[in-house]
């Protein structure tokens, strides 16, 4: 099992955001998490990214304990979140080189150029990231994921800032990564876009998870 949670709960002071969540996600699948603003989707994602500790319960990633083994887990994990986490004075290519070197990866310049072409910003590789638009920065984060090829990819509103071509590009990357065994866990409000790639979906409401049939993602009725 790629991701497993057992009675996972998270409190902020006296407010309980997550209430005894238990779920399992298999390797090579795409899981889409929906829910209203403030439901706790980002909190759950940050726990799975080993950036937050749960108040109660436990979770495992790749068979390793999410709290005790977080340093080892991070070697096989990549998070695309709201922030771009780029160095403004480095070019797109230099940002990729830096991220890969920190993770101990040795990737050829040709593969780096290929990844930038794949996400549609190959012509901007030598441009400092401070001059990239929000959508271009998101594409650069996707290029990082392609190069790192993590066993688990977490995405917080992965479609945000992307235009129509960018959405198609991201969904193509998700399909390719899941075929190669990567588990993708995404939070999103874009149900029609997620319906194209999700193998499973759930809604987080009042701190609890409810399974969502995939056919409802393409329906017209509100889901929350």
C-alpha cells in the first residue's frame, strides 16, 4: 500500500480539523480530494508530506511510519503546493539544477531541457524565475516532479494558475506517472478536470471523508 492512514486526527487549539480519518491508497493510482474551503484538505496534505504531525492516529507512506521515518520518506516524495519555492535570482534551469542537487540526483542537461519542453516553457529556461508568471512557475514545479520521478506525488490545487493547455499537459503527466507506478494524491476544486485522471475520489466535510463515485465528478449537481 502506498498511503495508509489509521484514525488520523488534527486539532488546532480546540478546533478539530480532521476527525479519525482512515483510508488506503494503492500504488500507481490517482486520488482526488474535494471539499469546501477550510475543510482541512491542505492540512491533510501537509501531514502526508511529513510537514505537520497529526494530533492523534498514525499514517504510513510506502510502508514507513509517517512520523518516525519522515526523513527516509522524503527521499521518495514530492509536493507541489501553492507556493512555488523558487529562487528569484536563479533561472528556470538553475532552479531545477539546485533542486535536483539537493536530492542527490544527477540529471543531464538534455533531460532538464526536455522536461522544460514537456511542460511548455523550454524557451524560458534561461529566464530568472522572478520574471515567470504564476502559470509558468507552476509548470516549472511540474518539470521538477517529472525529473525527480517520485514514488508519491502530492499536489495542492495542482490545476491552479494553469491555462487550458497547461491542464491538458498536467493530466498527461499524471497519466504517465501513474502508469509508471507513481501514486498521485491531489486536492482540487476542479472536478471535471480531475475526472479525466482520478481513479478514486473523496470529499472532506466536517473533518470526515466520504467516498465520491467517479461518475458524480462529471455530473452537473453540486457535490458539496
